[in-house]
C-alpha cells in the first residue's frame, strides 16, 4: 500500500514537501501535497481556488478561520478508516515505512456521539369512548381511566368523522399535546367475518374504529386484514 490520504498531514506529525493547501480527500481534510513550482506554496490546481486553506489554519476540531467550501462537519478519522477496511494499527505500520508518526490529537479529534430521537407520542381523543365494564377495560390494558359522556351514537360518529373538537369532552390533563385523528367511513373487503358488513371507520394512521368510536385494530393494507391490538 503506497502513501495515502489516511497518513498525510494533519494526521501525521511530519509535513509533506508539496502543496501546503488543505483539501478534502476520502472525506478527510488533509494536506494537498501535490508538486508545486519552485518557491510556490500551492500547486497549479489549488492556486485557482478562491477558498485556499493553508495547512497552518488546520487545527484540532476544525480550522482557525475560514472553512473550506461546502464544509459540513469534521468527519471521524477512525470511522473513515473502518469504512475502508483499515484501523489505527495498520496505519501505524504503514506510517513506519515512510518514517512518519501519527498525530494522535488529530486522530482523536472527533468522537462519535450517539443521539436518541424522541418521537412525539401520538394519541387519539380518549374522551370519546363508550361505557365498558372494569373487566373489559383491564383486558384492553388502557393506561388512562375510561370517561363517560352523554352523547348518543350519531353525535359521537359525527364528531369523529368531522374532527370537531368538543370542549365538554376534553381532558383535564393539559400537560401532554394530543393529536386527534380524522376518521372516515371504511369499507372492509377482507376475509375476517367479524368485520364484514360492519360499520367501520379508518383514520390517517390506518387505525380502525367501530360505530361506538372504539379502537378495534390497525388495518394492514398489504394483507387486507385488521390486526387487533388487544388480543
């Protein structure tokens, strides 16, 4: 393996004899090191650039002043090696062939950070539920207590279809943002007999409700089935 971008400045303590501009190669910001005309610091290609970054401006974690064009973020040296089937041990052995030593400050300048994305919890308006027994409520495993209302079946269905908020049925808990799903009539054509010829409704998230506005499952379009979330 010949001298490559992975062991060039700034990842080694020794500076190359060629062009002193910093360029991006294999995702890393390294010394160009192309051959220059006598007495010149930059090669012919870099001399035409309006955004020349001298190697002295390359510091651990970035640059002293201006950043290269289209600069996004400082890539991780170790992760870049891994993508090319290399590691620090192999690079050190390769550097020894050219009497070079790794600059570990630059090698370790970026540490991989793992971030977790929190998804906004999505819930339908649980205030629009029918009267159920304690035994049925326990089987469904719902975390919030059931709520009663005095609306008849027709009013409940209209509220669900038209997505009209009803202040008389709103929850007293304002600490969590709730998303009320919009539902439309759903014509089930699958082979599950218990759902055929039954008044059903489907919301934007493919959740299925009966004519009492109770969630009965999720529709799998590919299988043309309603999957019961409370088996």
